[in-house]
C-alpha cells in the first residue's frame, strides 16, 4: 500500500476517504475545507465534509482559525464580524498525536483498569474511546452513574466546551448539538459532551514505565518512592494545560518533603511501617551518581527533587540497547554503551577498551553507523589525504533515539499496511484472519510503547 505513515494508519482506523483527506494534508500542508474538496475531487463534497467531521471528533485534524479575541458573550469566536467558526473560516491542520492515541487505546484501557479497579469505570472509558466523544446521558445511564462521577472527579474525562473545541456551529447542528455548552457546571446535564483526557493517560503511562525501570535497577520500595514523587508532580490539575516540552521543567521544580513522603509510603503495602532511618538510606541510594534519580539542594535540606531527565534518558537507553542487542548482537551493544560514555575515539581504541578483535569492532561500528545509531567524524591531516585521515567514533543517546524512532515509524507503517491487507483478504477463513490480525495488533502495540518512550518522553 502506497502513502505516508499518517495516511496508512488513517485508512486502518477511519477508511479510505479519511485516508485520502489525511494524504492531501500531508502532501499539501494546512488547507481549507474548499481546498481539500478540490484536491480530493474523486469523492463528493458531502462525503469529504463528513470525513473531516469524524477526523475532528477523534482529534486527528484540528482547525486553526486566526482570531483576535474570543466573543465575550460565550456564543462563539469573534473573527472578522462573524459570530461562529465554520469550515470555510479556517485551515485544517494534521495532528499526528491523534493517530498515536488511537493505537494506544488498549494500553489506556489497561491503565484505567489497573488504577480504578472498577469495571464500570473501564466500561465508561471504552465507550468514550470508541466514539471519540460521548454524551453525558449515555455515559450515566444505569449502573454507570457512580463510575461516571468518579471519572469526572479524577479528570479521566474532560468536557468539550465551545471555547476549547474547533467544531463549528454548522457542524454542531449536524451532530445534534443544538444546545451550546458554555460552563463546566452545565456539562453535567444530559447535553454535556465528554472526551478522554489523553494528557493524563500519557502521564500515567510515564509513571508506570519509570516505576518499572527503578524496580529492575533497585527494588520495589525505591520504585514506590519514585512513583509517589512522580504522581505528586504529574497528576495535578494544572498539568493538563502544560505543554509536553515543559513537563520536565515542572516536574524537576516540584519538591517533596521527607515527612510527606513517609506519610504517603505508610499507606502502601511495601512502605508500611517504614522508619525514618530506612527512608534516608533509600534516598541516599537514589541520589548516588550511579542512579541520580533524585537530588537535594544542600545536605541539610529535607526536600528532594526528581531528576526527570535522568529517568527519561535511562528509559530511552534501555530501549535503544535492547534493540541493538536483538538486531545487531551483544558486541554491538557493548560498543554502543562504550561510545556513549567516551566520545570521539578511534577504532583501535574502541577495540582495546571493549576487549574485542579489531575485525569484530569494525563490522559492528559500520552496522551501527548504517542504521544511524553512531556517528563518525573525519579529522584530516595537513595534506588532506584520505588515506591518512583519522576517523573518530561517537554516540549520543538522544540522536540515537531520534534515528530509532524514525525507524519504528517505518515499521509501524508496514504493520499497518499488513493489517489493511489481511482485513480485506477474503481468501483466508475467519479464524485464521482473526489470529493474524491479533498478532499484528499486538506487534503494533509493542511498537507504540517503543515510540512513546523514544519520541514522547521529553528530556
């Protein structure tokens, strides 16, 4: 199947018409509704508008409107004398994050299941995820009313307001949204509309991954300490409005006192009855240079701060080294780790430090260089003869994660193509097709986990 990663994934989730719309946005950039219809002339205009509406609801595309100020009456956006935003007023922008959120739906449902331990909460989240946005009267019906109250209170769901949505008045009528929602207090009514809080779900995934890392590196109690500190910094309501690039700064600026940590630990299974001396010992382990997961301003301070950058880099390093060991071998992983610690060294020095034969080092270096995980720099001599030049090798973990993330995107595109191919293959019997589709979806879920660590974790 031809097309970009975004186009192929959109075809998997939303069909061929939506895939054509996204393909046009990828190739042409931001476009108005009229331009999109013109570039997809093989489909009727009404079909394209419906596809844009679906993509808007699932946040795969967003409408960017240049407005000077918001209408104070609360009835819409004030722009050039218009009282509302229509599809002709703005330009549609592709939101790649919306596609990744679709692949992460099973993982998000698992997070809700583990945290809430309530099947009704899980059922509410499944309904919202499947529809993109869901009405309050549908979510609160029957046995789900208490679960819905909890999901709103814990901010698993966010209200769709007129002031923060790009759906126009004309499109709201098409959806049946005649009554505009203006205040949060009105969202609880039957006409309230809710959407998933993807920011909160992504932050909870971050907490789980970092807790698993510390559990492997140290033990379960140290992981509980990191989890408590992370949740205190990441789960506040104000973090819903923080940009992804600024999350690290906010986390590292949020300190936690030892007494507060001890009170929180006493409520957990592993930390019940922990003494102050034992807590100090664990904090000392976590602040050592070989870990460096927390830091104190001075020795006499009782307030510590998380080193979010160190935790994120350790997660990225773990993924990159695991990929190298699986695809290129243990020797390549050893060489890569050496180059990340000692930058710009010659091949013979790599051989001496890694205690490997020169031939093995040469082959491993070129394989790593071929996939973009190590860099080579030529240092010419005075006569500029290539035969006398010195070649220095180095590796940077952040550049390596970027290269590997691009490689994962290519692999995910190929997997998405296979999913489309097998779903349309009528020659296979239903059981065999179902088995193949389940394997491909599991593969895509694993790729999504790697992409989340490599690309979405800000450090």
